[in-house]
């Protein structure tokens, strides 16, 4: 209750309310390239690697480890997506985060960790009430749904990943986690 009272007091002082949304997809590099090619063709956007970074990326599919998970986890490979005509906001340490950028969507890129393990890509926003964030999020989700073969327990499985379902381990937390947490496809 203390948290709720503090939250209500902060809202009364002008703190912004946030509505968040997210979805997860399993896809190989080929799957993700198809999705992001189409998304970038329909939307003028730019990407920024979260953390201490000032470099704009025009095409996320050209990043060095696109569609590959280096650590076997669905975190630590996060990019912020914003419309091309919007500016990015940094904190005082020149870090990029979604909290300071109300017109953004965050993408934690997943992909193949090794030849037998695939990690999900997570698309999320804490600013779903913002018209621009909502538009980016919904456009990306619609495209992902078109490229999905199925949805299992809320995870979309893109076509190429689904075609390799017999060979792949679909990890929901990380490659080091017990197999009982894996998605059964």
C-alpha cells in the first residue's frame, strides 16, 4: 500500500502514467531480416543501441550480430526504435533508455545462440499510451504476425524457426536455464 500511495502522490505531482505492452517472437536471422526489411520499408525509423551510445542506425539488419544471441539470453541486446523525424533523449551520462524517450519502442534482439538453441526477440514499450509509440509497436506486431507460423503460449514462432522446430531448443529465459522452462513446439 505504501508504494501505491507514493505512486498516487507522484501522479498528483505530475509524474506521467505509463502503459506498457510487449510480445515475444522466435525467429532465425532469415526470419528477422524479412520482418525488419518490410518494417523499415513501411516506416521511416532509426535505431539506437541502448546504453552509452550516440550512433544512429538506419538499418538494424546491418548490425554486426543481427539474429545472433551472443550470451544465450533474451536481454542485453536492446535497441530503441524511434521515428526518423524524432530526436533521441539522453540522460546526464549520455545513456539511452526508453524511459526518457516517450515516442519509442524497445527491441531486445534474439536469434540463434548456437546451432541448436534459439532465443526470443522481445518487442516492448512502456509508452503505449503515446500515439507514435503505439503506432510503431502495432506496425511491428502486425508484420511479425504475418511472418509467424504459429503462436504457442503467447510466443510467435516465425516460419523459418518453425520449420526447424525438431532441431531447435526454444529457450524462454536463457540457454543456461533448465530445459523445463523451454517452450515446447
